[in-house]
C-alpha cells in the first residue's frame, strides 16, 4: 500500500516533563502546584502557590529534576504501530517545555487524519490526566486541529494492561512467591472524590486474583507530591514500614516520579527504609508504560473505536456512586462512548 493512501496518525504523548535549565525550576514548581486545583486559582491562592514554589525550588537541584532528553519510547511506539498507517509520535509536557501549544502546531503541520492522546497515566488523577486532557484541548483549539481525536484514560483493568502488569508482577515477586508487590503512582489527586485511590485498589484486587495470590500481597501507595490531596492513599514510606514479608518489590505505574529525574533516584532511600523495617530483599521493577509495546495495544483499540474518551476494552473505571468521571468532558468516559455501570 502506498503512503499516499495510508492514514496519517498523530499520537500525542503527554508527560509531566522536567525543567531543562536552572531558571526553569521555579516555573516548573509553580505550574505543578497550580495543577493541584481543579479550577484556576484565585489571586490569593496564586500568591500562596508562588511562595510554596520558591520554597520547593530551594530543595531541588537541576540534576535531581532533569532526565535524559532522548526518549526511546517514542521510537518504540512508532515501530510497534508501523502497520497502522503513517504514524508519528509527538511528546508534549505539562509542567515544562515543549508545551502542548507548541506541539499542537507541529501536529497541525503534520496534517493527521486521526489523533490519539495518551495522558501520563493509565489511572485518572486530576492533577495528571485531568490536567493533560484540559491542556491538550486548549492547545488543539488554538492550533485549529479539528481532526478526529481519541483520548485514552482510566483503563488500568483493560486486558492489554493486565497482561503486561501481571508479567512484571510475576517477575518482581520472584520464584519463591513469598514477597510483596507495591504499586506506586504519583499522588496527584484533586480534592472531592478523585478516583485515583479507588482505581489503584481495584487494580491491586484484579492482579491478586489473576496471579492467585493471598489478599494483601499486592498493595498500593502514592508518591507524596506537595499541594495535592492524599486521596485516601498511604505514602510509599508508610507502605514500606508496614511490610511484613521478607522481600518487597516496587512497581511504578507511571514513567515519571515528578520530583526526581527517574524512579531509580528513590532506590537507595527506599532500600534503607525497607532494611530498617526488616525487609531482607528490596527491588524496583521496570516502570509501566516505559516501552512502546506497553502502549501499542491501547492505541490500536482507540483507533478502532469512536472519537472521545476511551477506556479500551475494559469497563469504565469509576466508583459506583460516581455517575460521571471527574473531568468536565468525561461524560462519555466509557467503553467507546457508552455509559457503563
């Protein structure tokens, strides 16, 4: 098939991003703290955010916050989807550069027939996926992008995800099967009923059943992010102190920990904490969504479905008492646009 008749598919990979220079550390924290608010903060709150951002920026050096600029996930995802059409992956940042507005104009120049938005996490948290959906919506409008768009969100129990997570969980738990697995996500919940904790606990139950493990062997925790609601989740440090098995593995559910260059930057301090808690063996698994093969099945599902918010082939993952997802445009956040209980 010639390229002239193949669909041009743009995939927008929204990531938190990291500051690239010392002068950008303070704006990074200001933007990050602003994301803790569902609506634009008032003038007094903005002044408080500026003060907190200055205090935070004093505690972090640029080396702690920046990561490698070369991202193998982009090439890996393009290679994994080569049969779907002329695929190009664009990376935009929420809290740093390149901004979504700049990337949206690059996407418009690419002239795509279809567009798939990949928020930073398979779980919904207002300050992460909620912000990503809002930011890209504004950027696309500013760039005049009117192409058919699908956005992935809230799909941690989709079979394509459970297959990958179960494989990594099995490796992390080891041959003896006597250890514990700690699922970790950045704690960026919005106040008033953000479903992040509910979704993480549901995911832990699904993996426990899938791997035929005793209840309590897979637990969940949040990486403490200043300014955000705890959402009912314990911190990583609390979870490690409560571990009662001889070995513990940490499996990050997102690619970026926000306050460090990568998840490995936490390894030493968490390992020391685990040793003090009596854990004999501590390890960190490969973060989820770190390879193109992790994401390719979900992108194919989005391309095969309707426009709008997609959850892949899994059920809409919100608590029973929540009729709609927290994001204002998520009334269609169900399996390809259909509301499901």
